[in-house]
C-alpha cells in the first residue's frame, strides 16, 4: 500500500488563489476591500514569524493588512482600548490577537472584547456557542483547515469514525463540532482517556492535536486510516541540531495510514489560508453582501448550518 501524502502547501496555495479571485470580484462589484488587523504583543520570535507571514499573504490576496505591535509591558486597559478602536473601524473586518499573550494579560478578557462579527480566530464565546449549536459562525482557522485537508481525500465524511486527540478551545473542541456538522461519528480523547491506542485503532480519521512529539505510534492506527497531524514540536537532536516533528510518529504511520499530512508542510499551511477565508466572509457579512463562494477543489466551504442534527 502506498500512503497518500496530503500536501498542505499545494492545497493552501489553491485556496489562497480562490480567495484572491473572490476578493477581486468583491472589490469590482461592491467596492469593498476586506481588511485584517493583527495585534502582536511582545517580541516572541515564533509569533513574529507568524504575523509576518499573515501580513504577506493578506496583501497577496488583495486585502488590506493592518499590523499593531505592542510592547510586552502593555497594560490590559491599553490592549482593550486598541481592540475597541478596531471594533469601530469600518475598514477593519477581521481582528486577530496573536496568542499566547505575555504573562499578566488576561486572554479571556481580550477574546471577549473582540466584536464577534470580526472574530476571525473564531474564539469569541458567541462564535464558539453558535458553532456548537450547529449555526453559521466564524470557525477557528486550524480546525477548519483540518476539515478541508480531510475532504481532499474523502469528499464526504458522513458516517466515518473520527477521533480527535486533544480538547483545547483552539483546536480540539471546535474540530469536534465541525466533524459533527459533517455527520461524522466523533470520539474526543484527552489526557484522562483510557486505552488511547484502542480508541485510535477504531478510527477512520485521526486528528492529533496534543503537543507531544510523535506520541501517536504507527501500531495504533487502523490500516488505511487518514491521519491529520496538527502538532508541531521542535526536538533537540545530537550536535545541538533541532528538528520539527508532529504529534504522530510519521515514519511509522507511513507504513499503515492511507493518507497523512506531513510536518511541516501540512496543517500549518492551511491555518493562514483559512484566516483569509474567514476575513473574506466577515467582510461580506458586515457589509450585508451575499456570501462569497470559495471552492476547495470540488467541495464548497460551508459556513452555514450543518446538514443534519439528528
């Protein structure tokens, strides 16, 4: 059996091209330029790289990009005042505060302060609640990317057994909701789950999002399973060199899985592309325009209610 490598670079590039086409159309037909504001607090090197990448891809897609870099010692009141200003700014349709925030800042308060209509990270309780209820909502970008990658292999996820390993608000929990919206049968596993290998063995779809290097072993997998590896971990090798690995033992999984995302080059590529999708949808919703249609290969990105609640 030859395992299919799900190339996130190619799929994300296709998605960004479709977003750029829609942005061009919206500009031409409605004179609307979607705008994304990214707020970075402090000087964490990894966060700076992410923000720079978002800025570049936002501009390449034809959107307006606004960057706000604040010092590590910025006060909670100053940060909330900036968010309030962005909430009122008519040229800003999406607001993203880069996480994690420095110690001393209350993340929950910051997320709650963002206008839900501009919450392109999909973390505001209004959006999280709507997603959980099966209603139209802005969804977190990484879980949305996971679904898109899966559907390049399986156009329909209906009736498939899926396991999500990890229950964070950023990935695990919203991913479960998106899978339920696709009519998959979902198990969510976490640090208290018993006999995790046995749970994984039953799954047609495996989503690893725990932040533990190569935790999911090849022997855990059902032959032919599709594996979406959300993890990105830097491990130290001999001679002081570092290497990026996922939460799945990739070389082992290659011997068993039917399809798998690499690390790097998989899910990470889709996160920023989905941020552009969310910004486009937010801009059209705020302007009371028809929903844009963004095609991912043969399957349409569906931000509406799920297709069955029974």
